[in-house]
C-alpha cells in the first residue's frame, strides 16, 4: 500500500482495471480483489439500487450472446447406438419376464367360510367348530393349489 501522494504501482493499476471491468460487466474475473469489489458494489447499490441502465443492459446482453457457445449436436452414430442399446435392454427385460412361470391363483374362500367368520366375529355363535371345519377345508384347497403350482 502506498500513500495517496505516490504514483500507483503496476499491481495497483492492474487491480483497479480488473475492478473497473468487474463493476462494468457485473461479474469478477479471477484475481479481482474481493474487498475492493465488495465495497464498490455496495457503493453502486446504494446509489442506484442495483438497477442497470438500458445501455448497460444491452451491452451485457450483446457480450453474453457474443461469448455464448452453440449447443453441440450429438453425432447420429451415438444416437443410433443409444437407441439400439435401449432396444436391447427392453428385449432382455421382455425375455426375463416371459420366462417367469405364470403365477398360480389361490382358490376363492367359500361363502360358508366367510359366513362362519362373520358369525364368530359378531358373537352369534359361541362355538368355533363350524369355523374350524370351514378353515380346514379351505386350507386343504390352498395347499393343493400351491402343491400343484410348485410341485412339492
């Protein structure tokens, strides 16, 4: 740091130029002194509330458009390989799903079993004999269905 009467050094001139560019463009390149940039931005904001003039706005837009890169188009070969890869994956999934054995359906509980459950739950009957007999019959039907499906 030098006294105000001394001539600015090369480093101070570079920092001042970088600070001026940063304030002019709205973003700071690497190497811009953060403390000076913060103070200058604060002073600018207190002066005009951070609004841009129409000329500054147009200049920044033109600069952004000039430096913008066009999107890179993907070569057709990569797209073709991507589509073929997805088609292969879909075919593999279909083969795996098709090879799985169809699921066996369990028998529907008979009406007599459901009525016996309702009677016991509502307290109409005191004995569980009818429910036990219907449950045993249904269990035999379920086990027979499972045995037919899995062969055990």
